[in-house]
C-alpha cells in the first residue's frame, strides 16, 4: 500500500489521483509506502535477475509492467583511473547500458506502466534528449502516443534520432529546457496527457533502483559515497529515497554521502550548497557542452539539497574541458563509453580528490548516466579523423609508420 505525499507539507493524496504537485503548497509529491505492511525478503530479491523488477514490492506498479528489460547494468571497478587518483575503490555504474542508453529507462518502465494502469491514453515530456528517447520507446512498447518537447538546436543528434524513430511527436521549442518543461506541464494539465518528466512521482520510483542494484552488486556493502551528475535533480533524489527505504526495511544501516556534480555553466544546485541557501536560485541562461544537464531551474532541487545535506555529501562543478577530458579518459583507459554529462560525475571525483575534499580511502560509486553514442558529434570533434589511404599494403604500412 502507498500514498502520494507532498515532500514539503506532508499532505497526502490517493495513489490513483492524477496529480503532480501538492494542491496545498505547490511542491512535488513522492510515493510513500507503508513499509510495515510490506513483506519483502532479501533472499527472494536475490534469487531474481538483477533488474528494475527484482524490487517490484517497492514499486507502485501492480499489473504486468511495460518493460524492455531495463536495469541490471554493469558496475565497473575503475582500476586505472582509480590508481591515477589514488583511490583503490572507485566504481562506475554504467547506466548507458539500458535499452535506450540511459537511466531514464528505469523511470519510464514504471512511468508508462502507471500511465496505462491509470487509464491514460497519451504521454508527454520536455527533454534535453534522453527522457524523450526513453519515453518514445516505452510509449511505443505500451502502444500509446508520445509528445516530446525539445529545446531547439540543443539536443544531441542520437537522442533526437531515437525519439523520431520510436514514433514520438517531436516538437522543437525556441527556448531552453526549463521553458519547455513549463509548457508541457501546462499542456498535460489542460489536455489530459500524462506527464512523464521527473515531476511524476512514479517515474522516480523506477530510478531509485540504481541504488538498490549498487548495494546488491557490492554484496550488501554501502559505498561511502555515491556521485551523480545533476540536471533536473530527479536521479540523485530518487537514489537517496530508495536507500532510505532500505534503511527502513533494515537491509542497510547507513547512507552514502550523496554527491552531486554539475557543469560550471549550469550549476544552481552547487551554488545553493556552497552558499548554504535554503532554496535554489535558478540560472537563467545555463550553458554547457553536456547538453543533458543544461538545466537552470531543476524541479527536484528541494529534494536534492536535502539528500546532499542530510548525508554529509557535497555538490561541485566541473568545467566543460574537465568533462571532456574525463569522457576521453573513461573511453581510453577503462573502455567505458559515456556521453559528456555522465563523465561529469567521475570528473567531479577527480576534482574533489585533488582538492582534498574526498578521502582516498573512500569506496566511491559514480553513476555514469548515458551512452557514448548518444552524442556522436561531440565525440568526433574531440578525435583525430580516420586516416584515409589507397587500397594497398604499402599505404597501410606507411600510415601505421611500419617498415615493409
Ligand atoms: C545523461 C544524463 N545525465 C544526467 C542527467 C541528470 O539527471 P537529473 O535530471 O535526474 O539530475 C540527465 C538528465 O537530466 C541525463 O540525461
Ligand atoms: N536530462 C533530462 C532532462 C529532463 O529531466 P527529467 O528527469 O525531468 O525528465 C532529459 O534527458 O531530458
């Protein structure tokens, strides 16, 4: 059993009410389980495949889910990069290995399943790219239409391609993501489409399973720190919520220090933490090469600030150059291909270790959120082009600087 509860004033709403913000105070809602009434056995979870649906007792969906087999992503030990930074236990949870190449799939399997359970016949979102790619795919699987609003000219080509190919109705808005989100919210309220951005409390339930999987992949050990790139701030909030539920169940006894990394040109959460502000001041003109996190007014900021502060975590920013350098390092030293926003988490660790804020004996899990192929243009710009040669062995040997 669960209710929807306001994260600010605790007002409660029925689970089948289609509502995204509190009627009393306007803040976001969260799914709140009556943990004492749940029967969850860890052994039962452990016998199921590692996936979002391993944890179905702690998810709101009651019927058969709309699934593309999301979750169960690898947790890599970053031995080379860890050694360079002096960290023996540095890990990356590669969310780019989900069906559409980002962590959004964990949310959409739950969100689209709930849309159908609630009798909705169309879905919508605003997106910097990944949410739209994922929503279009899961709506296709669920057999309902999806409308997606993208900031014009600011979405990586792989993500636009996915949204189009999966049959999304793609609208390019001359404005930034924050404005597109306001517009789609209004559209959903006025015309009854189901909103599947991270203001949707059900979608974030799916995303919390990242934290569950990390604990299972570390054989029950809680990492000292979890580091996530922060855009709309839904993911860091969701992982924190999930881990709090594991504490309530008695499955773990402490929380990792929740650590959020933003791009320097788009860092309102970092500013709020650094200046100890009670709430965030939006950034009017966010800018970064990491277009996925080019967000100036993160809607989940209240929860993210709480997650960071309550766990003794931190927020830090990294420059575009630091992000791209880490994208190359992950690709070339670890064989892990991620998009720029994802590299921000590991770049943030490097910076925080160098500045002495992160201790070298910490066990650290970075969430790398999306796949390299999402943004091929940014990749190609950083690399030497292929060497074109005539089709003979001599040309090949000379291109490779080898003697004949
Ligand atoms: C690849 C990628 N990384 C990180 C983020 C940030 O996640 P959140 O908006 O939940 O903070 C997003 C989307 O916002 C994303 O697409
Ligand atoms: N990076 C996101 C931005 C939208 O965030 P959401 O979590 O509110 O959907 C995207 O991929 O669009």
